[in-house]
């Protein structure tokens, strides 16, 4: 019968960071401050139980596990004390699947973020984002004709309707505007657009080899662009990634 191991300080930091200091069940803050010091309100919960009862073994016998070793950090997630108790007693398949799904999404995001350092983006793209956010000229918008829209040819069932509609609206409203911003950029920094487009395409191709969901990839590309440009506006970065959907670098 395995014994619960003590998580290291580094592992505790990882688990807390994974859930962004918020219980994934109830959204309660997992730390509190008192007298200038921070204190824990959370515990490292085993997703698959450390020592399952016969009933729990039967209940979870056909369920996916993230690691054969129940004490592996992949089988831990940070929960507040109350939610940890409720999760364990009584254990249900529905909550197990929910927590498993949350942890899988966390691991997938972490693995993707590890690639961000390998894929650079020309620093000039920051100027396009700045012009879009701070110098936006609504009167310069020229809608893209619907017959020219390529999204419907590219999108599949993994892209949710709400995201598809947002991308469609962003392409229709901003495509020509963003294109003109890149023309201006090229006049200052020749061929910078080609470099930026190839970098976006390279990361898209890398992500799409392992991630089948267009929804996830779109979010990852948007986050990557934001992180690579000093945490720029996610909204503006999403508009630029939508531009590259229409321009064939994304969802190609």
C-alpha cells in the first residue's frame, strides 16, 4: 500500500501556479496574507486515489489515469481543503472526470507554453499591435466582402460556434485595416511582414501536429503573440491571429 509522499517546495509552487492560485472547483483563493506573511489554504489532492477502496477501484476501473504512479505530480492538483474533502468523500465518476479534464488541460497548456521560447516573432509586430490598440481609426475600416471570406472553408467541428463567429467578425471588419498596417510596417522595415507571417505559420504547423482542436490552437497562438510582445492586449492579438486565418498562415 503506497504512502502519501510529501511534495517538495518546488512541486507545491508548480501546483499552485497551475491553477493560478484559485481552487478549480469553487474558485476560492488558495492563499491568504496575515501579518505580512502568506499562508496556504490548499492541499495537493490525488486525482486518482492514493489507496482506493474496493468500491473506488471498481468505480474507476475503466477511467483514464494520468500516471501509473499515484504519487507522480501529474496525479496531483491543488484544491482548497473543503473541496478536497468533498472530492474524496464520496468519490464520483463525474467529479473524477472533471478534475482529470482540468489537469489534462493544464498539462497540455504547459507543454505548449514550453514551445513558446522556440518560436520567435519579429519585434516590429509590437508596432502593429500598438497602432491597433492606441491609434485605431474606425473611419479607416473597410469591410471584407463575405464572398472573399475563407474561414468557412477552413474551420472544422473543433472550432466552437462562438469563436468562429468572433473570428469571422474580426476578419470582416479588420482584415484590410490590418493589411494596411503591415504595408506601413514594411515601408519602415522591408519584408518584415513575410518574416512575421512565416513565424506565425511555423508555430501553427508545430501545434497542429499534436493538437487536433482549432479552438485550442487559436487560443494558444493568441496567447503566444501576447506573451512575445510584453503581454499585449489579448483582444488585439486575437484580431491579428484572425487576420492570419484569412491570410492562410493559420488553419491552412
